[in-house]
C-alpha cells in the first residue's frame, strides 16, 4: 500500500483495487459522475441514471481496470482511478457491448461520441486514464489527484505521457494542476465538450 501525502485531515492508504471492491467502487464512481455533463447528455433520464452508471462502472472496473489495466483506490473505497497501460487503451468489445446497452435509445449518441474520441486518441505509447472519480462526500480533500499519483509516477519512470478526456471544467482544472495540457475539444451532435488532455513525462 502507499500512504499518500494528504492535504486534508488524514492521509489515505492507497492500494490496487481487488475484485471484491468492485460493487462499492462502482457506487462511488456512479455518485461521482451522476451530475457529469457528458453522462447527463448520454443518459438524460435522471431517475435511471444512477442505476445505469453503477452497472456501467461494474463493467469498466472488471473488464478495464482489473481486466487489462489497474484501478487504484483507498481503504475507504471512496473513489477510484482506472488506468490502462500502453497499447491497451481501447475498450474490449465485450465490455463495449455491455456498456452500450445501458444508454438505451441514446446508444447512437454514445457510439458517435466514442468513435469521434477514438479517432483523436493519442497514438504514441502512453498510460491512459479512462475514469477517475471520488464520491461527493469525499471530494475536496485531494483524493482524486492522489489516486492518480501511482500511475503518474510510473509514467515518469517509463518516460511516457499520460492521456485522458476531461468531461467537465472542474476536472480539467484539476488535471491542469497535475501537469496535463489541453490538446483538443471534441463535440458531437450537440454534446458537451470532452477535453482531450496530455501530460508529458517529467524530465
């Protein structure tokens, strides 16, 4: 485990997520992204959005974070940072089909947006953060940035960039403080912007 440097009352014990953590982390991530502008556009039914997001993140954690990458969390399971290593950034087909069903009649929106983002995805070797989220009750304490730190440190050791898509101004501002820079904004069919961001490896 990694005891992170805290900016709040206590330091969080960071560790890789395990299979038994998936239900709790899916709930935390769903709570974190419930008011997200892009997910709100993709899942406009507010009454069903939370349940669908929980199912979405169960798939994401099992098939991406644990299946081909890594997910970092804290002992409190208040949030998670999912990352994929170089060459493994594409969502597995099975996971894509499972997640696609959760968008219901708006699946065409999700497909168009995903295709547009994939066309512009960084092609050089990199570590990719598909999702970073902290439950609202635990936000504002620096946990999100600390959950990203193990992967960012690995980027620096490997001399590789980190890449992500920020779905809100608030998250983009956080990533800028961590060294990410905006390279492009993507909008599809009236969607909110997805901000494509890259962080070069530290010298």
